[in-house]
C-alpha cells in the first residue's frame, strides 16, 4: 500500500491510501486540494464547489444543469431584480409547505432524531432561523444581535458570547415554525422596502459577535442570495431525511 500526505494545516500527517475507505468527512475546506491516482467504486460529494475537476473535466456546470432538470424551480431562484427575489422567496415557502406537512404526519419524537449524523428536522428549521437572522437581520438590516435563543448556528461556527447554540433544547415543532414565520416576515418586509437600484449597492455588517464578521462590506443582494441557497438546500436535506424517518415510523 502507498502513502499519502496532507501537507497543509495543523494536522498534516501521512496516511495509508486505504485509510479513507468508507470514511465520512464533514465540514472541511478542501480548496486547492488535489487527489491524484485515486480509485473509488463509489465516491459521494456534497457541498459548495466553484470548480470540481474530474479527470480534467469541470463537472460543476454539468451537475448544475442536472439539478435544474430534476428541480425546475431552481430556475426561479436566480433573481436579478426585486420582483424576482420576492417570487423566489414565495416559491421556497410554497415548497416548504409540503415538507412541513410530511413532518407533521410523523411522531413528534422523530422530528428530534438525527439521520446519519445530520441535523434533525427541528434543528434544520432552527438553523434556517439563524441564517435569516445572520444575513438579513444582521448584515442587511444592521441589527448587531438579532438572535433568538433557539437559533442554531452551523457546526463550523465557533462559540461566541451572546450567540446561541442550545443543542439540548427540544422545542415543539409549532414553536419553531412560529419563530421561523416571524423571520420570514422580516425578509418580506425588507424586500418590500428595497428598490432595484439599492440591490446594486453595498451594506456593512455592524459590530458584534456572529456571522458575517463585523465590518465586512457586502453587495446588498448577497444576503438574499445566501438565504435562498440555504433554504433550497436544507429543504433537500430535510426531504431526504424525512424519507428515512417515515420508514422508521412504519417499522416501529
């Protein structure tokens, strides 16, 4: 067996080439990483990719086109003006209605269960609350600390004084949905107040803990784009895991 080396970072070390067989790697930044001479009968990747070269071919445009074919609503989630953003958020809310109804049909205890180490259904909704607070409440509207105690940051965000991360909380689905509806209303109010011209301007993240970092200057459209992306992808994850939970309930 050969050896390979992770050359950068504090945990650089040699590893046998078979050491990654069957492994699950989460929440890592692989920017600039090269895998050479690898083999895999099955290799699953999920995440955000700028370029992903497989045997010299950038497969990102191919994957994007296939996702558009499977999920035609994605074509409406790339808005260029305020009217398009309003439509995009309406599309997402309509999609989530069906997902939430599937969740309501389950034993409430299952909504706190994790599937394959991923967030539970309720935790997913709590994270979307946090994402909206971060990008619309904090970055766009300038609230330095818009967090609710039930908001849930991503695992990769370091703990900070004043930022929530109550993993032991077990709020009822209805409570989280009420909180989520309030944050979605904030998005709609922001879109009602903004103009196409303002979309071309920038906003500055205020002081305080949380994400994005204080002082960062962002295009006004970026907070909306990030939340759209979060909403779409986390619904895909939720639908995937709900299928497993439905199976668990049927077998119990």
